[in-house]
């Protein structure tokens, strides 16, 4: 390193100095600098002591060689101190010597408690400023040019994003107006037409409403995909259920055009699979509907096979192909069909957002698969997608459509329906009354709280987003009553995080808008007495004690009173959390999670004497595993009350 005499001269000329060796070790800081470095030891790595603010991008010793006489700005890692100066190259074996002074502008702006004094600055400060300005002027110009290029690039990206957003809203606006106009026109004509006309107009209104819902779903899916908020689900399902559901949805459209729908499943494809049933169903429906849209005569075929070469442990790659005899796609357009808003395949008058294939592609990639297309103009197209799926287990299908026939079709009880939208209130009231219920409506949160003070209800269906008192606030006020009714959240939002939030704020369940009749029946069956046919299965009576103190006695003998107290507190907190997770899984209709939560919770409550609760949880676990929805509902009905009683018993247990 440099000798002491040279170091002394440098310290007189510049107050903030230190040496850097070839290994980036920092040595011999000047006395003035050492005051600001805290617990400094010779040999510390440069980048452990300082951040190089200027020039940018210097993070290795090689970068120091190219600095030359440029201005160097350093920030201490210990905080609150900045340096400005230059690097002087010493002999190759010695490295560099930084010579400089405090970076006053930065320190003044970022460290109001700085203890700088006049002695920290060299006498030749102004002359050094001039020299540094001259030597760094060129690098400052380069930095500004680089910054300008970045701003121009960001502006171009912003313009393109705004263009895409404008296209999106323009397309959505047009596509929503067309079916909405069909609904409005059909409803306005219903008043004056004869019965035959009314049937046709009702059918027209329904088809238009279905198209409108399809457009809205496209828009919502597209926005979720763009935001990276499309979660994956994994459920057991039967392949023939998947194919049958997809073809059933589109068969009426095909019949209107006299197009034949065909589906075949290869003999080598397992029927029981595991994957994201809902997304696969959406993809197949989109592709089948797309084929029907652009086919005037002939057929649309769905074929399912196995890609043998790409099979993997406990799973396989399944190939779905959708082939139509429609108009086909021009060769020059094939590369564009998966782009958003592309819709030039034909002059079809049907609703076409130009988002369907783009959404399909994103969903398939989200599932880890791929999609390709072959087409011949005038002869039709073939879409082929390959998706990795796990092997499922027979009897564990999570697709509960077959169980719906076993659920009650009518109920007894009084329900309050709360929604600020009068159309939603009217339709919801009609649906609930057809299920045999007495319904009282409220259009604000305030009104629902007032009504609940003088009327008793068996269930409240509460809209979340309302002006004034929100659904959450109204639910909290109603829950302050003695023996409040269960309150189920009704909202257009469907994020799983919000589901857990609603449950933690006093709601007992969750339904998505628009109300699906099957989901509504499942929720009603959980809280209300059934009427008519399809009674829920009779719950097998429990012969287990609600609380067996003998289990606690044995546990205390094994671990001691002090350890038991710690374990009891942990158990009570964990049981409340597990109970919330159990209900969240049920609200999501996630039978896999429900099975897991019931299994985990049953073992812990049994360890604390909750024999009756553990028995009920094992029943829920078995029913969920077998996909027996009515039995799950039967045992879920009382699970919260039984859990709360068991928790109180454990709390009250005393050693005396």
C-alpha cells in the first residue's frame, strides 16, 4: 500500500480517503472518515462498507479500472454518510486510493442529524468541485441520454397499453350491447304477443342473456389472466363426465344449425383423472362453441386420446382435439388467431369478442399444456391440445352433479334477502319462494338491521357491497343479537382470500353472484329444515361423550400440569383456526381440503377428550372422501355448535 508520508499529504488535501486492494479490501481510512464508519476493521470488502451510487453498474474490481477520473459517489452501508471524490490508481499490485470529501447535498437531504463540522471539508473544496465537474461532464451527458431513452421506451409501452385497453373496452361495449338489446327487445314484446310468440321471445331473451353472460365471463377471465390472478384447482373427476358436460352445453346451438356433435374417448384413456376440471371444461366448451360458430353444415367432433411418449409417474398427457367442417382459416391468419381481439375467421353474426381462443391458450399454458391448430380454408379446422393430468381414483370424484338429485328440492323457514339491486331482490325472492321459503327483502344494510330487531329469521342472505352500511357492517350488527341467524355472504367477488375474510367477520357461508340454483340449494340444505321429497340422510346418532375428562387426566399424568396449560392454550387457538379452515373449505366446495381439515382436526380434538366432535369429524371426512354431499351437509349442520361446546369444556377443565 502507499507509504505513510504520501498518506499524510493526501489527508491534508482531502479529508475522506481510504485505500482499496486488488481483492476489494478497504484499508487505512483517514481519521475524519473513520469517525463515520462505525465498527470498521481493515480488510472489509468495499461493497460491504459502501454502495457505489455513481458510476452505475460497478460491482466488481474490473469495473473500477474503467472509472478513470470520473466523479465517484459513495453511500456508507452504516447509513447517514455520503462521499464524493475520485479513485487514484496506485501501482498494479496496490490497487486504488479514494480521495474526496463529504457529499454535502446528499447528507443534507437524507441525514438531518449529521454531525459534520468545518474540519470535514478540505480547503481546496471549490477548486476540486471545478475539476470534478470538468472530468464528469461527459459521463453526466451519457447518463442523461440513457435516461431519455428509457423514458421514450416507457412512453411507447404506455401508449401501446392504452391502445390495447381502449380496444378491449370498445370490443366489450359492442359485444355487450348486442345481446342486451336482444333481451330488452324480447321482454318489451312479451306483453303483447300470443302464447306461441311468448315462448319464442322467452327463448330469445334467454339465449341473448346467455350470450351476454358469456361475454362478461370472457372479460372477467381475461382481466384475471392479465393480472396473474387465475388460481389452479385439482379435483378428481370422470373423463366421460367432462366430455358429456362440455357437449351438453353446446348441443342446442348445434341443433339450431343442424350440425352434428360427436365425441369419442379412446379405449386407452383412463376414465378417472385428477386435474382442474373447471378450466378443462371451459376450454372444451370454448373450442366446441367456436367450431359451431364457424360451421354451417357438417359436424364438430371432440376426440380424446393419450400421448404415449409423454406419460409420467402417476399421470399422463391427455390429447383433446376439436375438429370442425367449417370455413377454415387462411394460412396467413393462423399465427394470429390466439391474439386478443382477433376475430376475422368468418362473417358470422354471432357474438365474437376475439378473446375466446386467447383465453383458451392462456388457460392451457396455466395447466402446463399446449395448443396447436391445423386448418384448410374452406374445409375446416382442427384444434389439438395436450394437457398433463394425474391418475384419479374411482369413487373419489369431486364433481358433485350426480349428488344434486339427492338434495332437498324444498325447504321450511323464513329467510331475509338483502340486496341494493331491485332486480336481484325480485329474482332472488322468486327463486327462494319456489323452494317453499317465506322471504322478506331489504334493500339496504340499515333496513336489514332494523327488520332483524323485530323479526326472527332462520337464515339471512346478505349482499356485501351496498351504499351506507355495508353487508359486512350489517352482519356484525345482526350478530350482536341473542341467538342470531346464520348469515351467508352474497357477492360477485370470488377470491379465496375474501372468502376467508368474510368467514372471520361473522358470516357462516358464501354464495357467488349470479346465484346458481344448485349452489343455493347446497347452502340452504346446510342451514334450513327440508320439506317434501329427497330428505337429507338421517344422521347416525353419536354414542360418544361430548367431553371425556378422563382423557385429560391421562394427558396431565403424562406431561405434567405446567406443560398441559401451555398445550391447552395452543390447542384452543389451533382448534378455532382449524374450524375456520373447515368452513372455508366447505364454502369453496373443496372436498379435498374438507377431507384434509376434518382428518387433521379429528385427531387433535380426540387428544383433548372431544370424543363426540372427533366422531362427527371422521364422518365428515368419510363423506367428503366418497363425494356424498348430502351426508356432508347433514354432519356439517351441527359441527360449529358441537365444536364450541367442546372448546368451552376444555377451557373450564380444572385440576381441583
